[in-house]
């Protein structure tokens, strides 16, 4: 297995707890940060703009993805310009469609042409990847976030899909592909193997990085010890 220091894929931390983000900011392994309204709500954030600007000020030198909140294309485009103004390192997250299913391609194209670094999010299909790729300006960096973990939740193997997405996005060399919503640490190595540029990783998965390379026999004994210790602590008995 590839060691962590040999990975080509960049690890972006995904979350909305400010203290956790600051702790991860001190870790050179973390190359960027992403968040979204759902994570912020779970973290108890009540003022979206204030929190987003606080993050932008605290993380000025690594990519930071912040999402627009509107659900119509003109308002999304206007909000994107505001969000982009919060920092030179901001990647503006634009959902691939509105809630009614309208493709956001026209504003993605306009923003990209204007030099705004977009992160087109909630992408699930190769057709979406291909459509987005055609609209990105070749001179403007961009990100396409394919939710590989949620694709896997449907019973579909995301590896072939992500492999093809890498190939499609190669038409825009300044654009990067994110393996979003990973479900296990193995996904980091899968993303690296298929040539994905970035993977977003939540705090709970990041905590498992210490397990990389752990001898499996030792892991087996630790697991047995855990079962035994918990049984004793619980006072469980089997009368024979």
C-alpha cells in the first residue's frame, strides 16, 4: 500500500467545527478545506456569512470551498461574486443543478470566464462531468466534486466512474476532480490510484490515518482484547 507521504491525491478536510478546522490547519497533510450548509447547521452555525468570513480570514493560504445558498441561477451568480470576494483562496461551490433540476451550467460558464474559481458540487454522473468540463474556461482553475461515496451507497462501484471522470476532465488541465463523501479510509488510496486530484475527508475518517500501515496481526489481537475487556467490564457471564 502507498504510504501517506507518497500520495499524489490532496487531502482536503471536510467539516464546519471551527476549532477542529484550526487544529487541522496546523497539519501539513491537509492541503485545503471544504464545508457546506448542512455541515454548518450540524455544527450549530447560525450566521452563515459571518462564519464563512471567519473561516476565510483564519485559512488565508489554502483552498477553501464555500457554497452559495440561492436556488435560482441569477441569485446564485450574484452570491458567487460575493463569496469569491471573501478571499483570494476561495473556491465557490455551485450545485450542479437547482432543487428543481435546472442545470447550472450557464452560470458556471459565466463565472469561470470571469475568473471565479468554481467548485461544481453534488455531481453524480459522467454526463454531468462532461457537460461541466465543456463549460469551464481553460485559463481558470476549477473543481468538480463527484460524490463517489454517495454513488457507492447506491450499490454502484465508484472506481470505474471516477477513472472515467479523470479522463474527461483532462480536457481542462487547470480543473481538478474531487472524490467527495468518502465512506472509508480505503477511498483515499482508491482516489490516488485512479488519478483523482483531491479527496475530501471528514474528521472521523482523518482520525483513522494513524491506522495506515498497521500490522494486521497486531490489529487482530487488539480487537480480541477489546471484546474480552468489554465483556469483563460489563460483568457478562456464561454459566457452564
